[in-house]
C-alpha cells in the first residue's frame, strides 16, 4: 500500500510541476492542432483525412511524450532531486513507472486532439474505438519508454532533445505514417520493422481505414515486447550510471 501511495504522490507532483503548467498545456494542444490543420487543409477530400489521421495521431504522441519526458527526467537528475526520490519507499521499477505515467497520459490526450478535428470534417463511423484506444495507449507507452531510454542516456536537457530528434525524424518517413512501407526503397524497409511506431501506426491504419499490413494481435505483441525491452534497458542504465 505504501508503494502505491508513493507512486500516486510522485505522479501527482509531476502532473502539477510539469504537465499542468500553462506553457506545457498550451504546447501540448497547439502542437497536435498545428500538425492536424497542416495535413487536413492539404487534404483534398474527406477520404484523404481518414488516410492521414493515423499518422497525425502517432506523430502527436511521439513528439509529445519524448519531449516532455526528456525535460522532466533530465532536469530532475541535473538538479539532484531524482536522488531524493530514490529514498521513497518504492521499488526502482515502480518509481520509474510513476515518472513515466504522466507522459503516457499526456501522449494519449495529444492523440485524440486530431480525432476531434477530423470528426468535425469527415465521417468517422465504422471505426473500432476500443482498438484505437488500445493502439494509442501502447504507442504512448512505447514512445514514453523510448523517451526514458533517451533521457537516462544523456546528462543535459539539450542533449536529450537532440538525441530524441535522431529517432523521431527518421520515424516520420520510415514508420508508414504518411508513406506506406511498401513504397519505401527495399534497402531501408528493414529499418522500419526495427521501430515500435511502425506497429502502433499499423493498428491505427487497420482500424481507421483498413490499410494495415499485419494482423492486429501481432502488432500488439510486438509493441509489448518493445515496451518491456526499452523499460528494462532504461532501468539497467539507471542502476549502472545514476545509482552509486
């Protein structure tokens, strides 16, 4: 019970100190809105809007989670407040889950801002919203754990942001967000299958417009594997580099 009380209080502190600050709230809304309007205005038909919706949702999650987590984790390590958290009556695994839950929630909220705009422009009937939410949740989890891996691999906030871009921008072109993987050059296609966002986007494409290329259950299994791998690597790095 004490562990979950500590978990809740750490999450509540992060939400108050980072995620619920007016600049972060406005940035979290403006970023997906800007991407949504840019792509939706470019689309020439309602069919085009449904085609690009999975990509816009995935990109909103990716940039929102990795950017916020890079700031929170790296800043707390720099200010040495993370060391005080290690004194909490909570395991390291649960501690890091509490530190990442806020970013996961932030990413899920970001994902549905484009959906709201799309619903005002086109008909979204026939979509399995349970699968959509499951996909959004797992994209947010894997993207957050990717952000955690980046954050624990550097020591400065600007380094974390730079390192994040090393992963984020290639994903825009390699994960099938807007360019189908089958249309990519054969030589770069293997890279697409090494990125977790590929599988989350494929679920969204399957549920929103029926253009996915893998069975949904396989995508979920792969996302779970990526989440476990990224989280375990991050925990190992923390133990080796942050705890003396």
